[in-house]
């Protein structure tokens, strides 16, 4: 009796200003392609049960192409695996603040595809000998997390934060509504616990896992890369679990868009020409090159006057070649901020601002994702203007 557990699809996620030939956001298209590849892999595996642990969409009101893509891929799953139940719970990105508004996931419910949005559902599949308690990420009125004594196998499918599991830097940028203590979870009473919300694959107990997201769709992507390196993970993916044997397999997924976090270094004591050479050396040392990748390079201890001496034409060329080239030049007085972006990487001002925007209380009616996008759009414009001015002064 094998199940597949995936989570945090974040369809409709948009980032940067690159567009496809038909005018769609390229990162949105990347994430859609990743989900299509997931569906291909799941159909090839042929499991008996499919669990999706929340955040199917990146926003409560996703763009129409994301909705259409979700319909198409769920239909492919249903057609490719006839008779296999698919159970979906809503995550914090899927659910509106008011239940009167409605959750878009309910539109996808059909024969063999079950959705739990504003309240928990216990679903019984007698032919499989399985009972699934599906718990969405809703505030208040949490159900008692108890198995069905009549079922041979009991599975808990839940979106939320397990106490003491998610690193602070990840929890700050995107808080779930549902917080669960390990005493509440009581993993040993379940055959399997499928968790969603945390974007890095992690074991909570031998039979309880966060599957992680399928792509890099959070405000803390660089931190996720560092966590994956530290844990020895190959990247994103999904879980296959055998309820009879307890065998756990993590299936890695090749990213639709490679993220390359170049080794950081210090620019202390370097002239502009020396720093130019060091930056070019870091870029040239990127395995496979930087072309069409999302690239970050952090350089510490760079004096302001040295920034003006850099070869801005070369920097523009790096930006042209990469899908996105993020050069973070940290001043000598920069200190590591709370919530580092990974080993050896002091958290940048941009990451710090992003965390604050993600965690602060907003005026009702303000869309958080649009606010974050607009703030960084203005920051990008200001940075571009500063670089352009520096280039004109150099010329």
C-alpha cells in the first residue's frame, strides 16, 4: 500500500520581470512546468493514494492560467491513475481570511478528488484499508487529531507548523495559521503523517515528513538552498511511503530554473579593478555557467567608493546572461541580521526587508504578495538608477 505525498505547489507564483514569448511571467511558467513533471513522475510510480498537503496556489485569487493548469494536471492524474484517490488540504496561501469568500480549491473537487478547505474531513477508503484525516490550515476550532480505530491504516494529512521543526528564519517569512505541538501530533499513533507548509524536506518522526515544496517559491529561497546543502538533500521533490513496510523514499525533482548561490568572499582591501576580477572569477567559476540561471553573489566588506569604481558594463552583461543576477555588496559596517540566509551568508538588507513585509500586520484588503512585489520593484528601479548614474560618472 504505497502513497505519494507532495505539497506547496504554489501555482501562479510570479517573480522578476522576465516574460515568456506569449507575455506570461517566466517564473510562473517555470513552476507550472515543474508541476507537470511531478504529475509525470507520480503517474509512472502508480501509487495507491495521492496526498497534497496544501498551498496548491500562491495566492487566494490565482491568475487564470494557473487555475487552468491546475485543472489540466489534476485531470491528467485522474486519467493516468484511474481509481486512485487524491486528497487535497488547503494551506494558508489557499484560504481567504473570511470563509464567506470561498476557497478556489473546492472547484477542483470531483470523483476521486477530495478537498478539505474550511474544516477537517475524515475520509474512508475501505478498498485500501485506509482512513485519512485531512486538516486544512484554518484558525481556531482545530479537530482532535485521533485515528479511526476501525481502519487498518490511518493517515494524517495536515498543513501547519510543527513546534520546534521549522527554522526561525523560515517561520518569520511565512507563518502558517496552524501551529501543532509534537504532543498533539502524536506521530506513533498514525501509519503516516503528511505535512505541508515548510518548503524543505524534513523528517519529523520515522513516519512523519514535510515533503517540501516542488520548486523555489518562497521569500527565503537562498536560505532553503543552504538548509538543503546542510541536510545533504539534492533539492526539491516529493515523498513515496509504503504503509505496510514503513519504507520512505524521497524523489528529487530537477528544477525548471537553476538557482546558483556563488561562494561568497570578502572585498576588504581590494581596489575596484581587483574586485572586478574577483567578481568575474566567481561568475566564471559557476558550474555550467550563469546563463538563464537565478544567480546570487554576496561580497562582504566593500567600501562605498569602491562600488563606483566597478566595471558596470560587465555587471550589465552578467545581468543580461543570467535569468536574474543578484550582486549583494555589503558595506564594512554590515552586521549579520537575525535570520541568516544560510551558512556563511549574512542576511542581506533585501532579505531583511522581505521578512518584515511578510510578517507584519497589514491593513485589511491589502494584498501581501502585491505589496512585496511593489516594494522590490521600486528597490530594483532605485538600484538601476544608482548603477546608471555611477556608469555615467565613470564615462
